[in-house]
């Protein structure tokens, strides 16, 4: 038996309900779900479309994130994923690299996966495939930092660098037990796959959902975003969302107030948007 409150809402799949003898009346009990359904909710329509489709929306997610970061924080040097050689293999760097003064200050690994009902409400959510992907992302970040230290990548890493797992959903906000389990599993993976990853290579990891990043970027500078990322792992802010951490840090100080940078492009993805805005 599953408690009613834990069951998926039909309104997320079909936010509009029809009434009347011929279905002539339509009501939306939660109107906000209409916009959710035709934007991020489209993910659930395409997620089962196979590998090429998953690869495509993964690339689009990475493209969006790096464009957003570069648009709002031009003081950093941003670099996309590239391949490097560690004989006998070629490996990929994290998806987005943030550099300051020729040193990597932050490395972002993007995971374009939405939370399933099992992940949100299951008795053992850590077994969900999504958490396994996040664990792998942590390992990949630590491996990258290690390979930089060992000279395989040709990039220098700041001693205070931080790793960021950037997701579509709030997988680990207010989930301290799961967060610790993900990090423990990543450490185990590191020991099994690359014993040369040192404790210094296992730099702090922050789990950030892209809506949090968007809100933080609307009021951040290069310095305040890095400060917020680093502070997210402190005892004071453990379990906070990134935008909440950033808002608390900049309270009472002068900071930017940016509009959404891609508002003029919404019509390319949502053809009805321009008519609606008129």
C-alpha cells in the first residue's frame, strides 16, 4: 500500500480537466502546472525515446547551462568538455570548466535526469538509477581533479576548487542521509577504479539544481557565486538551496539584479509564447 500523498498526481500529466456532458468546460485546479507541463514536463514525454534522444537533451542541457553562466559571469573563463589522454585511454573532462587566473575554480558535471517516483517517494531511493548517475558524477569530478594534479590534462586546479553536480531536480536538498551515501559510494568507486585519487583530489562537492543556479545568477557576481558554492558545504548552510545561501550571503550589500537573459528566445522553443506575451 502506498499512501495517497505519495502517489504521483494525475494533474502533472494532464493539468486541465474537462467537465460537462460533452466536455465543453475546462478547468485547471493548479494553473501553474500547465506551464510546467509544456516546458520541463516535456521531459517525461521524451525520456523513453532511446539513447540518441537522451544524448540530445543532455547536450541541450549542457549548452543552456554554459550559455547562462557565460552570459551572466563574463569575468570567468568558461571552457566546454574536451578529451585528454591517459594511456591507453582517452577521457572526457567535466562538462563545464570555470577558470580564474588560469586556474580551474569550479568544475561542473551536468546530469539531465529528472527524479522518478521511486527517487522521490520510494522506501530505498538510493537504488534509483538517478542516484547512481550522481554518484558516478562525483567520482568523475574527483578523477578529473586527480588527473590535473598528475599532469594528464594540461590544466591547473586551484587549491580551493570545488566540484558541482548540476541537475534538473533537487535530488539532495534537505536529504543529508542520501548526500552522505552518495559521497560514500563515490569514495568506494574511486578506490576501486583509481587508487591514485588522493584525499586532496576529493574536493568538496555541491549538488545544485538548475532552477537554484538560475535564481542565484540573477543577483550574483563572480566572487559571490564562488563564495556561495564554497559556503554550501559549511555546517551553517548544510541542506540549503544554492540561491538561499547566496541570498543570505549578499543580504544588505549592493548586488546585480538581472532579468532572464534569454527571454527574447522563448518563442523559438514555444511558438505560442510570442502571441501570449502580446
